[in-house]
C-alpha cells in the first residue's frame, strides 16, 4: 500500500506538470457562477472522483499562478511542495493544534520555529512572546489589542470608552487603509488613525510624525501607537525603523513593525539592514503569504511584553483540556479559539532549505528587481518609489494617467501575459507596480515584460 508520503510526491509531480498562467481572464462573475451551478448544487451526492476533477478544472482555469515567472503581484506564492505536504499531513492526520494536549508535536514544532524567528529578528528570547496566528492580519490586530491593553489599564475591563483622552495611533499614508480597518475592529474607531505624509519613495516622514504627535498631545489626545511599515502595498517601501523606534521610546509610545509586506526580509542580506531596529520594537508581525515567497499562509507575532498578550487572549474553554504547565497554548495567544497548523508549511520548507537558502532566494529577487529597473530605464520608463526593495514602480513612455495605466495592466492580465498592477502612489500619482515575488522570474521574463509594455 502506498504511504502518505508516496501519494504526496505523486501529487506534487502532477502539479508541477500542470503549468498554469500568471494571470487569467475568468470573464464576468456570472460565467463562473454558471459553471459552479453545474457541479455544486448540494442536493444530491456526487462521486468523489467527479467532484475533485470538476474542482481541479475550475480552479486551474480561474486561478493566477503566483509562482509563475511572469507573475508580479504583491501576494507572493511559491514553495508549493511544502504547502501541499503540510496540508495533506494536517488534513489526513486530523491535527488540532488549539490545545497543547491535542497536538503536542505540532505545538512544539511551532515553538521551535518561533524561537528561531525571534533570534532572526534579534529580540530577546527570554522576554519575547512569539506566537503563530492564523493569518498575518490576525497578528497585526492582536498586536494593536495588546498595545491598547498595555497602554490603557482601563481598556481591558471597560473598553475604549473608559480611556481618558482620545487614543491616537500613527502610520504612513502608504499603509493607512489596513490600520484604519484594524482600529475599527479593535474598537478605537477609524478616526483614531493619523496618516502621516511620506517621501517620494513611500517612507514615512519622521519630522511630520513628530509634529503630529506633539500637536495631538497638546490638544489633549493620547498618542500611544506607531505602526512602522515594512513593505507598503503601493511601493514596497520600508519606513526608517531605527528612527521610529527611538522616537517611540522618547515619547513613551508602543512601536510596532508591520511586516505583512516584506517582514520576512529579515532573512535576506539585502533587506535585513532596512529592518534593523526591529529587535527593539515592542511588537513585530509578519506573514508567510505576504510580499515574499514562502510556504503556507500563517501570521507570526512577536511581542516584548508578555503581560498584555496573556491578559488580552487567555481564556479557559470547557470544551478543551486544561492548559498544560510550561506549554505554549495556541488558544492563549491570539484572537481565534481554534486554528490550523498554520506554520507547518513554512517550517517544513525552511527546514529543508535552511535560513541561508531562504536568504539567498530573497536576495535573488532583489537582484532581479535591480535588473528590471535597468531594463525599464533603458526603455525610457520613468521609475518611481523605493529603489532598495524587490518592488518596482514605473510609468511607461507615452502612457499617462490612471485610466491608461489601469487599461494597460488589465490588458496584460486578461491576455495571460503577466500579472501586474496599476497603483496610486502616496503622492497621488498613478504608476504600474511590478512586485518581484516569484523565484521563477529571470532575465527572459524581465525582457518579455518590458517588450509587452510597448506592444
């Protein structure tokens, strides 16, 4: 009888041969819904083989392949081998990591991975709480809730209404949208967020931040939280981490590094210097399904303050065994009462390739971005945004205005030539954005993209 490992190896071989495109033209939503109605009416049983075949055909035809060399999207893919294997293990073995006693092996594997990640970021392993979350978004929101719990003693029991003075949190204009949503979810309200102007690259202006914090404090508000962007969606820019951490210390504010875009750059020699200073932040959050290729889809949360994490998220659930002394319990460190073994794909992939192998992969992406910038410059494109990250923003010659750029990006996607996005930069100007996120991108793909822009 075939072992589970043998079956996974065969599945990986089939997936590797199945090709795919960097973008698809699925038509209008109604067309897809018509296809769904043919196979999924939920009234009568369907043979498993027929059902899986229908699902495979549909997903293949309507899914952009994020590990394709012509995929330049900001949500990275890749590393399918570890993701497929981990998903098979989790589903096939019925892993339930919600309580240590239910899945001690997974819990300890996650603990091992997070101890490693704490060292990579440079935080104190004896003082840092490091937890796996279901997603990067959960990790970011958990950091904000922990900060409010730490900074406002009355917040834990009585909520934001009991806090004296209007709590204020600060981030750059480049990342303000997600933080408004998180402030809303945390009960602070969207107007609590101050959007600070950026420089031309999309990095926050520290002088403008200082001025806004001082003005708010004089007005009777309570500045308490600074979100440092590490991989803004529009340009990939990384804010000056060291300066912002130092500023937060002087002001007595919680400093958080939002690494959902490029936080895993701590593994890369090209990106790690830009993230230096994260080791002294109050919290750091990132995800494996962000702007850099990694296996799986998990959030990582590091926090230098154990108390607010415990107070905000610890709960006893009568459905589950009692907490195990000395064990890291998933239910005591995040918003969700139950979750997947979310970090298992990344753990398996990192163990296979090593941190040096992962760092080399990320450095190659940065080098490819440099090559793309050079090719675009030679084609008379106007470069915008940051030039030290694997994200390239540009405006092709003789293509002007938001509508024209959106039409060009849509044409490339609809024809399955390349996935590329039209974005609005922090200064309001439109541009195309090529996020170099696929390990399959090479010189030929760069040349093909530049040629397609002029066709």
